């Protein structure tokens, strides 16, 4: 019994807390923009399945918390289901006074704005969290100067020398040696372009980091990139940098751009056969990571929330029917053609999207369980 309570408090509670905030913000994005566009909203749900608790507001929307806390949805009047598949017969049976407020009867750009609002809300949540943390806590940094270069390493082959000042990696500004380490670590077996200064001379070096498997503080094995440089850190080398409000905006935007680019590169690896299925994670892995990060404190958990929110926003923009990106694809095609795709074509797309998303969920759940099992054996 004690072990179950410990598991519940250590993994499930942090995971659900993080997920609930992310889902609420995502769905609230859809809800607010739909309201601004005069769309009649039937339900706003955190979770799926049977309703646990709910209430109706003055606009007739049912707000509820449902039994399966692994997502949520906003259902508009006239939707066939919670995936916002339009009901082709809704317009014929609805009250004529309500017809102008059906989502399906809004113009294509209004529908695009409503659908895009969810992922945009996730990106904004990430921006706000990272921006506030940066302003409130600043960041500890180490001068981006190479200390030593390992003989026979990727860095030596590329021409890196001790004393080189790292200026940028793949166009991202390097403000500290920790930036350089992170940018290289997130590019295993992928080419990186490093801008350095040697004395007063600027040079551009191109290299492909080796793949190294390392164990993090929680005992999880991770594959990272390494080029073979290091730096000794003296007490006076570490400084706390606090950017101003304007500079912090640029730094936060650059951080988000970096995460998006590296996420895209990670997903792209699977299309060229370099992807590592161990790095894919579903609900079990996210819960595990959330529990581990929660042991580091509330700030670390909030930072994880920002990263997950951004990744969920990106995932939802994939052009797969059932996801926001799939709806956007349909509406963009409609905007170009001047008329919507036939309901038959849309229905086929939704079925394909449902099968694809369901298959991905099953695969990641299976992947989480298998590798967690072998991790225990190891």
C-alpha cells in the first residue's frame, strides 16, 4: 500500500498536474478564438470518457472533467464527435437562429484561426514560462572558451584548438560554454556548423558529432552528440547573467526556435533510418520523466511543462487528420480551391488519421513498457 501511494504521488500526480495545465491552455485557445468568432460551443472537457463533474455556463456550454485524464477537447455545436468531425446533417436540423453560429458555417479563415489557436496557445505558454523564469532567475553561464581538445576526436579533425572562443552553432548564438555543450549534445550524428574566433580571426568549422550513450542522474540512458572538447571550470568562471526585459524576449524566442528545430531534426531522423525508438516516449515515459523532474523542485517541473507544451503544440500541427494540423490542411485546401473537400474524402482522411494516431499511441505505450521492463532488468 505504501509503495502504491509513493508511486501515485511521485509519478502520477506530477504527470497529471503538468498535463492538465497544458491541455487546459490548448483547449482554452480553441475556446476563446471560437467565442470571438461567434461559434456556438457545446462542451469544454478536460479528459475523455464518462463525465465526473460538470456545469453549464450562461452561454450553454457544458464545462466538465472526464474520467480519462489524458487529453481534452472543445466540441462545437454541429460536431459529430469530440474530434470535431462535422456532422453533414447538422445544418438541416438545427434551429435557424443558431445556424450562423455553427463552426461549419463560419468562413474558412475563421475556422483556420480557431483550429490554429490551440497550438499557438501552447507556444505562448512555453514563451511565458521561459521568459518569466529567465527574468526572475537569470542564468548561470561559463565563458564559451575551449579548454582542451581530445586527441583523435571529431573536434581535432575539424580544426578546433584550445583557446578558441565559440560564437555560434548552426546560427544560434552561444552565450556560454553550456550552450555549446547542449547544442552539440542534441545533434548526435548530425552535421553542425560552428563559428569560432581565434584571436581576432573568425573561422567556420563543420563537424559531425559522434554518438555517445550516457546515463543521466536518474539512471536513464541517453544518446547524445560529442566532439571531444572540455573546459575546466574555476570558481570565478561561473557568473549569473540577468538579461533585461527586451533582451529576454529575444533570448526566449531563440530558445523556442532551437527546441523546434532540434525536435524537427529528431523526427526527421526516423525518415532517414537514424531514429532511435528508445528515445520515443508516450504517457508512461512522460509520467516517469515528470516524476523524476519533480524531485528537483517546482521550478524544474515548470520548465518541463514549458518544453512539453511546445512539443504538444508542434505535434498537433502535423498534417494528420484528427489532429489540428489535419484540420488546417483541409481548410487550406478549401481556401485554395474555393470550396471544401467532399465529406467522403474528409471522412476517409479522418479514419486514416485516427488509425495513425491510435497506432502511434499503442506503439509508444508498448515502447515505454518494454524499455521500462528491460531497464529494470538491467
